[in-house]
């Protein structure tokens, strides 16, 4: 099956620094990737839609300057949390759509847990 | 707008017993429906999906779900749970369009007791 890999799986950083999380589709091309944020014991909150070769589309209330998304190739999207603060600590998950499949199925990464000290 | 409701926040079931997780959706057209499972600290794994056709769909790990249009429901079932089924379960609905955004329910935590 289609595999999506996220890296790093865990990251701890100091307040004020920036952190980059990568989302890769390993065996398929993904024209669209999605970034979610998940708080403990809660559901996934869609942050933005990442489209290859174009600007990301952010959901209402998500700061685009805070959460920079780049989708430079058909297999890689990155989320950069800029000037991270403790309230940015969360579990971030990406998903990808296989451009070769005309279905609604998304393939999810393993998630990245960010802890900001 | 599409939305998904999972009425049960937490369900505890004995190993070997049957399990049913409820999911109701609100959507203006025929939806794509999904059930995902998430183990602690992990991403989401697709259990099964419904696009069209037979309203009873079979998934992995012995799970099945039934789409009932009249009730706007897509309940997940398993006849006999295993301890490894303890996890968080999410129902999701998606549009038949190119944006492929999914709306997720709040999730149901399943605890399996010996």
C-alpha cells in the first residue's frame, strides 16, 4: 500500500526557534497533501492544504506566517513552525492523496510530536 | 457543510465480545465515508471505506461497516474484539470533488479488558 513518512517523529526545541517537519510519499506521487494538528484526546484539526507547485491554502484561524508550508515536489511537503512557543506543542500529522487514484482515500504519516520548551 | 458525529467518546469492551462504534454524518450529497484507527502516538490507518455499491463494506482486521442512507449513519462493527483493537477510532466523511478534504469525527476511544 501507499506509504507516507514523516520526519522527525519527535522533536523538542527551545521557545523562539523554528522547526521543520517533512512529509514524504514514498511510493506514489502526491499532488495534494494535508497538514493536521491534533491535541491530546481530540480529533484532527485540518490546518492547511498543500498543493504541489502552488501556495498552500490555510484553514480559517491558522496563521500562515506561523506555519509555513512548502510543497516543492510531488513527493515532499514541509511544515515549518516559526518562532515556536509552548502553545505550539502538539502532534502534527500529514496526509497525502495519490494522484494516480481517483478516490477520496488519503494516506497518513506516522505523525510528529513537537514539544516546545 | 459536512460534519461527522461520533456519539460515544469512550467504549470499554471485553476481549472476545462484539464491538459497534457509531457514526452519523451530515452531508448534502452522496459522501465518501471512512473509518480510521489510530494507536497511541501513531498516524492513522484506514480500516475501510465506502464510496458506492454494496452498503456493507468489509475492512481490515475483521472490521465491517454498514452505510445506511436513511439514517445518515456508517457504524463500524467487529464480531469479536482482540486486545490489540484498543485504540482511537475516527469516522470521516469526504466530498466527491478535487479538494479531497475530510471531516473527522471527534473519535471514540476503545478500551479492551481481559
